[in-house]
């Protein structure tokens, strides 16, 4: 069993930055690909970014490319999402996720995700 706990959300003005953190339990963190999703009020959950087990390969949704950076520290069992140049459309609850093995495009829909965190709220004001 892997537990995921997100932190770092908050209120920020448009153009500002936030770094989200996902702390995980368990001794097998390095065997999981990790991803971030978000859900805006009244909208469906959407994929944001993912990273493979070693951190060598990263994936981004078009909305995140050039502004967000995902990284991980396997020694600390932590994954980060650095978000720059935030926009009001980035508002939502951000969820950390874990998938055993590799990350494929199917996971962008949430399919095959093994564990989810409870989320952290990000609000971007205009």
C-alpha cells in the first residue's frame, strides 16, 4: 500500500509560482511512475504531468509545457511540481498519482493508476 500526501497549494496571483509536493509512504517509491492531475470546479479531472521511475523521462500536457516542471527525489520518496506563470485556468485541486512500472498515454485518462492522493487546492486569481 502506498499513501500519497500532497501539499503546497494555496492562493496566488496570475503570473506567480507555486511548487506542489507529494510525499509518499512505502519503500517501493522508485518502482512507480508518478503523475499529477488536476480538477477545476465543474470540470473533469485532467492530466498535467508525469515522470518515470528514475526521473529521466518526463511528460507534460500541452497546457503545462514550458510552465510546469515535474521532478522526483527517490531518496526522499517525493515528487514535485514546479508551476510558473500561473493562469486563472490553472485553478483546481491537484492530485498526485502513482502507477507501478512505466507511464503510458493510457494513464493520461487516469486508467491504470494504482494510487491517488487526496489533493491540494490551487487558486489563481486574475
